[in-house]
């Protein structure tokens, strides 16, 4: 079992609205070192790996599998007292 910090996301219009389709993990919040598809993250969570986000103050939010009502199978961060560690608020991944 491993733990991965998600530092960026890639959003695309899928089905009815925008969804996270990829994430980047790493220790530096400004630069991901590994690219994951949402399907890969969901599969890793099933086998026991942990994914989380973290804001500048160190507050962490665990990421879990989520089945959107529109039918898309995605991920989401746990609700907590700060929006800074929300998956939707992370910067866009840049794989160039």
C-alpha cells in the first residue's frame, strides 16, 4: 500500500459536464512527477493505495472513488473545512 499526493488535475467535458480525467502526483505542489488516469487511480484505491490532496497549511483531504449521477466514474476529495485542498481547486496539469 502506498500514499500519493495529488498536486494537479486535468479536466475535460465528459458526458454532461466537466470531469477530472487525469491527475498528477508528487511532493512538489507546483510540479507533478507521475501522471495517472482516473481509471488507474480508482483501481489503485481498490487495492489499498491512498490518494490525498494537501493545502499550503498542511491540511489533507483523502480522495475516494465517486460515481457521478451522470454515469461517469471519477474521483473526489473529502469535504472538509478548507477549499484549498479540494481537487477542483488544484492547478491544471502541464505535461509538456
